[in-house]
C-alpha cells in the first residue's frame, strides 16, 4: 500500500511540473501578441509575372503613420462577421485589425 501511495505522489509531482512548464510558454506567446488597427491605404497582391512574390498591405495607423505588413498565404483573413475570407475582398479604405507576433502577421480582420 505504501508503494502505491508513493508512486501516486511521485506521479502527481511529475505531472504538475509538466503543466507548470507548458503554461509559462503560453503566457509568453500571448504577451508578444500585438494588435494594430488602422485604414488600408494600399494593397499589393503577389504576382510573379510582375516580380512581386508577396502580398503587401500598408495600413494608416491612428497616429497618421503608415505601417507596411507582409501578408503570407498562411495568414487567417476574416471579414467583419469573423468569417474566413480572401485577401481580394479587402479594399483600400477598409478599417482592419492586424494581429502579429514580433514581425510575423497572424491574422487580419475587417472591422465595422
């Protein structure tokens, strides 16, 4: 009986260490998440025939400074109703919310 109790205590301790380590990583990744809201002032779609290999979006922030974002094909694009959409539904003048971690864009969503 003592051996089973010791084994359960050891297992509980080892499990708590695993969960404690994983939650620290999740907190770190969300603290690096940055949100930028502004109006689109220019869109440039990838077109290999013209030498453009990436989608680019320039957004005018609330302070009046334009910020450029490279929008990879793997980024989640959402319309104002939070439905998945494509980049060609975004137009110059649309207000968007861009979420990024460090310099990598994670999602772009139209706002109302």
